[in-house]
C-alpha cells in the first residue's frame, strides 16, 4: 500500500470515528432530555399523589388505619427475631443500618407478609394460613444479585456466618436459625392483579408484584364464602381452594381438616383501598411505568457513554 493510500485510509477512519462520536453525542443529548422529561412527569405525579394522601384518610377498619395495620404486621415479623425476615425488618426499621448496605437497599423488596394488603380479617387469616409461616416470612428480591448478597459461603460450601445477612444479624446480636425462603422476582414473569401499594417495585421487564410474586403465590387458588360452596365446586378445583369460614383444600384430592389455627404473621387488613378514585389508580400506574422507563433510559445512557468513550479512545490512538 502506498503512503498516499495509507494516509487516505487514516483520514477516512478518522472521519468515520468522528461521525460516530457525533452520533453518540446526539444520542446522549436526546436520552438525557428524555430522562429529564420523565423525571419531571414522575415528580408531578408524586406531588398529586401526595396531595391526595394529605387530604384523605383511607384504609380504616374498626378504628385501625392502614398504617397501624401495616405496623402490626411488621411487629409480628420482628417477634421472629432470629429469622432472616425478622433481622431484615429490624434493619429496614433502622434507616442508617439499612442505607449502609447498598445491595440490600437496591435489590431486596421486603418480606412477603409486608408486601400485600387485603380487605378483611377473614381473608387475611385464610391466605396467611394457606401460605404458611415459612412463605409469609420469605424474603423477596428483585434479582439474583440480591440473593447472592444475602448469603456467602466458604470454600467448603458452608454458610459464612460473618457475611451477608448472617453477618448483619451477628452485628446486632441476632442469629439466623435454619433455612429461610427467598423469592426472586426476575424468575417470575406471569401477570395478574392483587395489591397496588408496592407496584413501584419492578423487574427488568417492567413487571410489578402483581404480575410476579402474587401471581406465583395465588394465581390458581380459588376462594369461596363457605365450606359448602367450596365442596360444591370440587370438580372445578385443581390447585387448591379456601373458604372464608376456614375450609382448606391443598390441591385436588388433598384436604386440610381440623380447626383453623391462629396465624403468627398475617397480611395487613385495610378496607379503604377500593374507595380510591380511578384517577388515583391511573396516576399510580403511570408513575410505575414512568419509573420503569426511566430505569431503561438510564441503562441506555450508560451504554451510549461507554460507546462514546470507546470511540474517542480509538480516535486518539489513530491520530
């Protein structure tokens, strides 16, 4: 190749890289403007939702408000002080301890019992008894990163008691006894509705707790008013059924008999949720989707910046 051809190729490569740099810079400007627009929209929605909360009292039942009902559930969990759920709730209630653990703060959503609200004490009783204490105390993570942060192991595969949640428990004088259940939202991908309070928690696919956690737990469970109604529907029951007066069918052909037992940890009971206006619910849904969109744009911005840095480095090396 002649010297002239070599110089021309260098010039062409340089111009190509400069064009790529301009394109990446334009993409970054566009993405940044989109991110700013979405952030402003989210802020406006949060202000509107905050105004509604400041002027309305919802979730009242027998003199017990939504916050009191949720606090009661948290206290039930805290009583299980040597469980993973109990330690986790203690950490979340002590903001400094929780905030100092970035992976937990970012990825751990909470404990199953604290993530839903139901409309009656009867429904709380039967759903909580159906799941059982182990599942009610299950820790919910968004991704496998959260699960990996919860527990560490030594070279022999033994749980390292000085790291992860075990280590945090030891630091506050508590110890995780035995096994505990962890649910990973990114592994659950179905869609179905339940509680709306925690829909700001999203998987990478933009799915909330309705479409993931509670679909996995309750999607095929049937609920009847009485045992008689439940037994009358036996031909239609495949994956379990409950009745509000205490009847329980685990799955087709397997019945759970005897008196109902007092459940140690139950879902909070709040009756006012159905009174929320349609505009409020729509605003919540919009805020959830905008937050998901914002997270995707943030990822795009990081990727564009990496491409820009890479192209700039190539241009510098060619000069």
